[in-house]
């Protein structure tokens, strides 16, 4: 019997990022959805308890990704959801706050889709398979 896919939510105001991640992850045991801001991301999480991992942009319009993470961490129903932060700046203060809020990882944009795929496979305990080594 096949194992069910890992359910990922991408929260990023750049739809292109969501499409790139969806294309990369659709070849493996993943299901990907996208939300364009923190409010939509939180609403999606509430409506879809099967989401197990969120790729969350720090710099979102309105409510930041760090603030979304802080709000999500106050809700016990999201306790098992892992958050991997995406950022274009890579500021240490962002990294420190994300870690303090329980982020499972941190990825700086631009990122290699293959490298991100490998990182997420390791995080959820999936074999990487035939991921290409191109960066």
C-alpha cells in the first residue's frame, strides 16, 4: 500500500515561488498548496489539518511570516506542523526569532529547488531518491 503524500503549504506573496516548489515537489510523495499572505495561510491551515509542513516567506505584505509563525505557535492545533522559513534577506535577527518560535529550518532566496527538495525530504523522513545534484 502506498504511503499518503506529505502535505505542504507554501505561504509566499510571489506565486512564481509556489509554482516552482509545486513543480519540484510533485515528482515525490508531496502535495503542495499555496497561499499569498499570512491571513490566507492561517485560514488554510485551520481548514486543512492534514498540512504537516509550511514553507513560509518572512517578508509578506501586511502580517510578516514571523508574526504568522508566532500566531500559529499559540494555537495547539498547529503544534505538530513544521515551519521552514524562506527569506531574501537572510538577516540573523530573523533567523534567531524563527528558531525561538520553533522553526524547523531556514532557506535563503534564491534557493535551489533540488536542494530545497532534499532538505524537506530529510525533514519529513523521506528518501531523496533521484534528485539531481545541480544547484
